[in-house]
DNA sequence: CGTCCAATTGAAACAAGTCAATCTATGTGG
DNA sequence: CCACATAGATTGACTTGTTTCAATTGGACG
């Protein structure tokens, strides 16, 4: 797993020798790792579990900006800004690698490979964010949900029932919909046999069929 | 202007000496600089005018992903990917600086300051994209429009009437709304004396008052 | 003066949100 | 083992927000 991390090629010992504090931690579900506006001390790589990054409007409405899973990084905005731009909250029990930001900064300046890996992640995050802008701006509720569910499951190549730790409310906060509306859409998908759920897992028997609801009126990607 | 560009500190002659092709071009309004999926040859810096970056869904719906003005860069995804991720279309007559991507790539590897400047722009773009996700996901039409108009005008510090080259349709494609709905909201804002328009310019006499429509039910940023 | 395109307006259809009640699973303490 | 409490999910009825379609207006320009 450290292969596909930003430290590809470096062992834990290498990192320690370079002055990099690396702390492996396990936290329970619903833990707050940091809050929007907190002074940024650590960045994280996610080894196991799921995390949501949330922004909250002054009036209290919350928007999940990104969902993170195995292999994802977060908190790296602390390299450029003093404070975190969003809150990070675990959705499940989660294994993390906690990286001291000042040390990471120093390391990134010394090792081009590390710097490049971080830059690449920013680039990918930008790409993903732009795709989400399209989802939110140009698609209807049913299409957003169908697209999202298929994408979520496609991260588990083996198929079959996959872990699905999101509540209806969290789905709503991610997709820009009300809890109730999400619930209704999920029920409708189930009624049509497009998916089934069982306590924390989701099964999409035929994702091509579900994808037909992802971009109505016209053929789809 | 070259100060705040990615080539801060380098003169045009410096650039040419380093093998960097720099082409200053002027194009009319509604010019397509490149299309989504085109092989990426050039990146651009925008000296004067306005450009929209658009993504189109298979069914034809379009979403403006980003709006660019003086000093903004675009097309730089060509450094990481072979093809452009969106279409770039001018909204006005526009002065651009066209950069040959392979040469830029080489230059960026040689000069850390250039590389760092590009990285910084990606980081800012990510930040902006995440803010837009919140706008689209958590706000209602009126709030989105009010927020956007204020932000647009705040880029012109002098106040008063500012250039505003967007059609109602483009506003809709940016904010995820129908043309007609944008039109109605604009009319309503005008009726309330919150703004006025005159052939390509926009005037917001009191942006604080307009911002009260930007995040209803609760105090706002 | 007629043409064209954008903007506006109205009426009706539709999508999505809100509020309230119910249901279900899960866990708790008696 | 059984009430009971709790939190999330579901459902229904209703309201509000937004789109759609169609018609009209208005301005810019040849």
C-alpha cells in the first residue's frame, strides 16, 4: 500500500530517518479529525475506512465536498494555508496515517518525488471536483444518485455487495438533496430491482441498467 | 502584468532564450480556443477579456465549469493529460498569451519557480471548485445568483458599473439554472433596486444589501 | 424597415423540499 | 425476556422552487 502512496519507494525507516513523523492511528466511526477553520497540524493518508470532508454554510446547511476511501489523502491544504478548509469526519472505523505538516513540508522540498506526488493528487482532486460541478449543476436528483452509486461501487472491482457506510442524510449532503428525497429515490431503485441494501452494504446487480438512469434523454457514457 | 504571471521575473526575451514559444494573440468574442477532448497543444494566459470553460454531457446539457478573466490561466491540464478536459470559448474579444505545452513542460522542469507557480494555480483552482460545489449543492437559485454577481463585481475594486459579458443562458449554465429562471431573478433584483444593467455592464450599488439574498435564514459571510 | 437573437413574461407541469407521522432495527436497563 | 428509548429510514400530504413551453418584447444591425 505504501507503493501507491506519496512515499512510493520509501520505507517507514527511511521516512523516520528523514525526520518525518508518521503515526498510524485507528479511530472509531463519527470521529472528527479536524474542523473547518482549525489550524492545520496534520495531513492524513487513509488506509482503511471512509471519511467525509464537509463545508458548512453560516446558516447551518452542510455540504459534503469530498468522500475519501482507501488510498486517498486529505488535509494537505495545510501545506499552502494555515487553516483547514473543511471538516474531516470518519464514516466508519478508520485506519489513518497521520503526517506532521511541517515535517512533510520539509520532506516535500527535499524529495521531488514526494512533491510531485502531492501535486498530482491536487490535480486529480481538481479534476474530480470539476466533474462534481457538472453533476450538481447539470443533472437531476435521480441522475446524480444513480451516477454516484455506480461510481462508488466501481471502486470495488470484485463486484457483488460492497461496503456502503453512508446514511440517507449524508447522501443528501453529498448530492445536494434532502434526506427524504434520497430515501424515496433509493426505494424506487430497489422497487425496480436496480439495487439492494443490507445493513451497511450495497449491491448493484447490473450497473449498466442503473446507469441508464444517470443521464436521461440520450445515450450515456 | 507579467509580474503576477507564472513567469514572474522573466522577460519575454528570457523566455525566448529558454526555448519557450510565446505567442500573443487577439481573438474575437465567441471563439473556440479548443474543444473538450481535443489533443492539448497549448496552454493560455488571459491578458484581457473573458473565457468560459465548458463541459457537455452526452445528452447535450452544458455546464460552465469555470469563468476566467484577466490574469487567469487555462489549458494547463495539458501538462498532465493528453487531451483537454473542457472546451474553452471566449465571451468577449480577448487578448491571450499562447504557450506551447511541450516547451512549457520543459521550462517547468528546469525552473522551480515556474513549476511552483503552476502548482499554486492548481491549488487555487481546487479551492475555487470546492466553493462552487457548495454553492451548487447547498444553495437555492436566488442565493447562487446573488453570491455570484457580488463575487464577479468584487474583482473590480473601483466599484461602479463593471463589464458583464454573460448572457442569461451562460449565467444559467454556470449556476445550474434555466435561462428563464435566471431572467426572472435578475428582473426581481432590478425591481428591488439591488442592481442595474446597461448593455454589457452591471452595477451593484450596495453589495452588502445584495449579499443578504446570498444565504437566507441566518447571517452570512 | 425587417431580421435576428437575447431577454422577458405568463401559465402550466414537474421536481424537490418540508413537515409530520410511522416504521424498523438496535440497544438499554429493569 | 421484556418494555422502552433511540436513531435512521420510510411514507404521505402538502408547499415551494424550478423548469418547460409558448408567446411576446426589445434592441442591434444590416
